[in-house]
C-alpha cells in the first residue's frame, strides 16, 4: 500500500479512439472501437474483437509499426532529464516486444530480435526518446501500470526523485491475440462488461500512456494506491471475492467524505465481472461503477494508466462515460450503463485486476 499522495503533473494516453480527450468524447457518444479481425492477422484465423490504432496492422513489423504513435504521444510529456539520477523512468507492459519475437520465429528475420525481449524493446524506446540509463522495467500482467505508479510514487515521496515518469505500452500481435483466443475468452462475441449473460468474452486493444508524478501541489493528485495479490490460480480469482474487497477497503476509508464514482476493470468475463461488481456494490453501494473495455478493448498491462488518463478527463468535464457495450441485466444495481452528467463527484477510485488474484486500485482527486 502507498498512501503518500503525489501530484499527477502531466499525463496522456493513446487508444484506438485517439488521445485522452478524443477517447473520452467517443466513449460519451457510446462509440465502440472494437471490430472483428482475424486472430492471426494476415495468416487468418477466427474473427475476434480487436481495437487497433488507425492504420496499424496486427502483424508486427521491423521497426515496430507503433513507434510513430509512441513518439506522438510522448510529445505531450514535459521536458526533463528523464532517465537521470533524479528523474527515474518506469516502463511497464505485459507484452513488450513479444510480437517481434513471434515474427522472428515465423520468418527468421533477425531484425526482429532488436525488439523481441523486454530489455531490447525498452532500450530501443529509450534511445528513440532520449532517455538516460535510470530506467526500470516492470511487468505484472494486467496490473503492470499500477505497479509502476506505486514504485514511482514511492521514489517521489521519499525524496529520491524530483519527478518520476511512468510510461506504459501494449500493442497487439497475433501471438497476444492467439494466446487469449486459446483460453476461449477472446472469441467471436463482443465484450459486455458486468452484463449477466450466458457467455463471457473480452476484446483486446492497443494502448499506451504516460504519467509524470511530482510532490503534491495544485491540480490532480493520486491520494493513495493499493496492491493486493491472492496468488490463487493461474487465471482464476477465489470464488468469495475477498481479494477485491481487501484491495479497495483502505482507499474507501481514505476517501471518507468524498463523493466517488468507480472506474472498474470490467473486461467482460463472467466470473471476475460478477465478483468485482458485487464487491464494489457491497463496499461502495452509493458509487456508480463504469467500465470502458467494451469500447477500447482490454489494453492489458497498460490499462491502469490508459484508463486513468480518461478518468481525469471525466473528472475535469464532470461527464463520465457509461459502460459501453453492455445492457441490463447487470451484476449489480450500481453498474452505470449510460453516461453520468452529475458534476458533483470530487474523486474516482480506479481499479485493475490480473490473472491469479492480483488486484490494484488508486484514489484520484483534486488537491
């Protein structure tokens, strides 16, 4: 747990719908970026719901096709000696350059090896963006970005860093899509987060984001963060949902007196969706719950920071996108299917979950 508040000095994200402001606006309109794409890209396969950046193919290239998009995103990051002694960088992902490693195995083109491991891929990005050597690599499935945010906040709060940069990225490839397809949770159906229906399904999406953390000042602050890992199973959560509650309860106490809404994980799977919705409904019964992966897809290890950027836009505008792609009946009465235009909320609890019982949450509010 990390209850040392830090200022969200700058932030930005990139999804298939655009930057943070464009994604927020499209979600308010109920737009869905997901479309059916052959699971193995040019090699074909079953059609599955994917949300790729405009013009980007699922097949990986050398150099990576996502590099221009990353550079465009990071032009919004304030200038600083990133990667220096007092300006550490934390790079998070669940996939890094595994798409290039897959392409090397498939085509034997050695150029793909320059991006095919976490170290090689992050080194390539760092050189392209001009970072120094103080760069840490973090990966823990779908809570990767949250772990990076906790580590960065501790560096700033302890005085070891003047500012810290968290950069996260997950771009889809046939290897990534094929792995989820083999688990049957990525199938031909579109995701409907928190909807009680016969079959569960997810969608996957390209995503990247950054956040600059500073000592508390004016503007938006991350007031507290929590991590909780049940280490229960390779993929499943314990059936009592205790881990969801254990992760959020400390933040609920910290947020006492605030009027919150909840940005949930909400992938579209049935068991985890039910456990999450029921846990939030039990602990925070007056707080509406929304999830956006029915539109932008699951941006995997980057989702915690990608969706945080959209949550900031929601708080700033007083307009919160609803749970796109879902319909009644929902797993909880607190699930908001339509946009919320009540501007009286003064904070949001953002949650992410990962295979095996890993949970993460943070409390975002105005200083």
